[in-house]
C-alpha cells in the first residue's frame, strides 16, 4: 500500500513538471550553466543483506540452521538535491534523503522449515557524490556518479525492532554508492533518471545472543539498488 501511494505521488509530480515545461518560453540549455542549483529526488529501492555465516569452529550451537538466504525487499526515497557545478562537466552533489526500506532473510533448518526475519528501516541518508557529465547532444546527455553515503536508521530504537525474536542492526551505516543516468533538458527544468548501487563498508550486525538465527550470522552488509528521478530547476 505504501508503494502504491508513492507511485501516485511520483506520477503527479512528474506531470506537473512536464506540463510546466511545455508552456515555458526558454530552453534550459540557453540559460547557461548555473554554479549552484537545487531540486528534488524521488525514487524506488530494492535492498537486501549480504550475509556472512559464522565460521564452522564458532557455529557448533547453530548447526540446526542449514541455509541462510537474503531476499530483496521494496522501499522508496524522497530527497532534496543541492548541486555545485564547479566545472563544465563536473558536479558535487549532496542529496539528504528520507529512505524507507524492508529487507528479509530466510533461515532454513535441518527439517527444511523456513523462518523469515524482516528488518524495516527508515534511513536519514546523507550521500555525497561526484558526478561527471558528457557533452550535451541537443537537449540530452549522459552522466556517471559515485561517492560515499551515510545512513542513520531512525527506526532502530522502535519496540518491534528490539525484541529477542528479531535480528538487530546498528543505527549507523556507511557505504559506497555509484550509478549512471542521463539528463533531459526541458524549457524550465531538467529531468534526470538514474540507477545507483549501494554497498555497506562496515558490518551492521548487532548481536542478539537470545536468537539462534542471529548467532548463526557473523557479519551483515546492506546492499541497495535504487531507481531515482531527479527534478532540477
């Protein structure tokens, strides 16, 4: 239900910007390059965990867990773009984002029974990107970007996340993110679809010795694939 509402919001905002662009009188490229400009970022994400099992010597008490499998879960993003164009083809971008994400891990025991643990997170993300843009071809050009992203999990202290039956993760996460996309120049704004891949650089697992499934895991790293639509003035 949450994703259905978000898709409606995305379509509404895109429609408003498209219609406003059609009636504008001046092509964006004719305005020249701006040093600083802002925008909004709306996206959908799919995330999971990269799971590292306990070494065999340390997993004698978790032998009943035969298989651990991470499953992708959906989410959505809403952010504000701050862009500094310090060179004709280079940008520095800060995109504070509120990101909702659900990630699941399936544990299969020796009797082939499956127990699923889902971690629901609300991230306040602060990604900082360096972006390189190609030479424009009329009203179109490609770009690639990469940088570091810090995530603070606003949902980490919720009651449902801190029970003895749940997997626990740290509230802080830092990782690398890279992606590619293209810009379409309309008369009064720029539409920039982009695809990004994120991977944690630190272990985000928090111990929960009361849960056998937690004891079976040595390390956990977050992985997120994001499709974003940037609207910039």
